[in-house]
C-alpha cells in the first residue's frame, strides 16, 4: 500500500509518498481500500507540527487525513456485518492519506446511495464539526441571528447550511468577492465580504441587537469583537485559529504565532456572567470514543441517502449532496489540494 508520510514538521516538501505493507485489521477493525481521501485545513496544521492532538495521539512520523471512502478489503476478527467489496466511507484519527487503511468498524458507514467516493470522502469532517457546534453545543432555534465567519470554507459552508435548515437568520462573512455567491448558495441570507466592506459595521447593520450565535475559527483576528457582538444570552463558538497562519505560506511564521498567541483574548467567567454571554470551544479529534454521538450526527446529516443504505432515521434535506469540494488526483496531493487549503481559497 502507499501512504503519504510526514517525518518531521515543515512545508509541502515534507509530504512523502511511501510504500508499506498492507495493514492487518485488528479484532473489531475493517481494512478499506481507499478510492478518495478528504483534505482539510487541519491537515496543513498537522504537517506544520502545530496540531496538538496529532502530537498527543501519533507524534512523528505521521500520515495526515481524517476521512476517506473506498471498498472493504479485509475484515478483522468479530466483524460480521460487512462484506468484502462493500462500499463505505469513514473517519479516522489521522492516517487517511493512504491507499489501505484499517479502522474500527464503528467508524465506517455504508456509502450513501447516489454519492460518489469523492463526495463521501469530503463530507464527514466538515459536517460533523458543524453539527457538533450547532446541534450539540448550541441548540439553534428558528429566527436566531447567526454569524458564520469563513462562510464559504468547508466547515463554514456546512454551518451555513445547518443554520439555514434550523430556520435561523444567517449572515456569512467571507474573505474575498469570489466567495460571496457560494456563501449565498449555501443558504446565507446576507454575506459580508470583509476584503471590501467594514466587517463589524456591516455585522451591526444586519443585526443591530447582536447575534445569538457566532461561529469563529479565525482566532485572534476576530474573537474579541465576535464576543462583543453577541446579543444577551448569545454564544461564541470557537473551533479553530486559522488566521494565526499566513495565507499562501507552507510554513508558520513563529513571530506572528507568538504575537497572535499573546493577543488571543482570555475570557473571564466573572465577566461572561455579568455580560450574560458564553464562549464554547472544542476539537472533534479528541472525541473519537463518542461513537453514539457520531452515529447520531451521521443519521441526521446523511438523511435520506442513509435511509436508502439501511439507516433508520432520515433528515428531510439530504445535505450530503451539497457538500462543496474540489477533486484532485492522488499524484497531485502536495501541489494543488494543500496549496488550496493553505492560501485560504476554499
Ligand atoms: N475544532 C474542530 O474540531 C475542527 C474540525 C475541523 C476544522 N476545524 C477548523 O475549522 C477551520 C476551517 O477548516 P476547513 O477545513 O473548513 O478549512 P477551509 O475549507 O480551508 O476554509 C478555511 C477558511 O479560513 C479562512 N482563512 C483565514 N485565514 C486563513 C489562513 N491563514 N489560511 C487559510 N485559510 C484562512 C478562509 O476563508 P475567508 O478568507 O473567507 O475567511 C478559508 O476559506 C480551520 O481553522 C480548522 O482548523 C476545527
């Protein structure tokens, strides 16, 4: 089997394709011959050596990748409900950039009818993150005012879709004019292009009384003001810090990182209580033991397509058909897909 291996932190040049023996699935595991693997912004952070859970769970060398789709190629002892050749998609705590991967059976689902391998391989990470933020941490209700930063990115566009589905009034923020239309198409009622407009003046214009929920993975660039633009009882959900990295750069700028670390706001619970505002933060990669939660999320997200593949419950809107992604050949892995993530053009 072939996999992408990063032996030490660094730029794109650290991505090396290596040949290794096929993994043997342990009891309760399934091996999958991958047909597609998802590339996420977080993979770039893993490669740079800045992703804490990658250090906690794997260290170096590491194969990045949280998600994949393919065909079952071997069954571990005790797995009786899948057959060789079955088409599946799944999640993994790293290791997804591989032609063969073994994961616990419970991290796999049948490929929903009508989805290609590429579509399925790019669905889980962004939609599970969005689901956890707005269906588990925050309970969205109709008419809530919701502000989504980076609304045309992977997680951002999933957040816009889920918030719209919940009947919220959704304002998206994007970093350039070519992302306005995609964010509108995902369901945002209004989009602020912060490269051309004054972000906070526009945000106030759309919601003079503030936002019930703001979803922010920018980090220090916007966190303080996002908090300040919450309505009474509002919640700021923090799930990333991507502005700490320079766009277009394969490597971190350590001076900028240190400065951004220092200027990241520290929220005080005494003040938060007085302000009647909350801050929530999470990283899904620490939650791979939460199998029931994963299945609940997937039943909701994959909806009708899943029902056709044997799930019990269906969400009325097959969101999966609306996941946005670009597709690259494996040989292109280091050049196009990763630079696309690093320059913030997604
Ligand atoms: N906590 C979790 O469990 C979890 C799980 C998955 C992802 N995440 C985080 O969610 C965020 C989005 O991930 P994604 O996979 O959706 O990424 P993505 O599709 O690549 O989108 C990232 C967006 O961030 C903006 N951005 C701002 N500064 C950037 C920079 N220096 N480099 C690159 N992009 C920059 C860009 O949008 P604009 O310029 O339009 O703002 C870009 O569209 C990341 O911070 C990621 O680490 C967290």
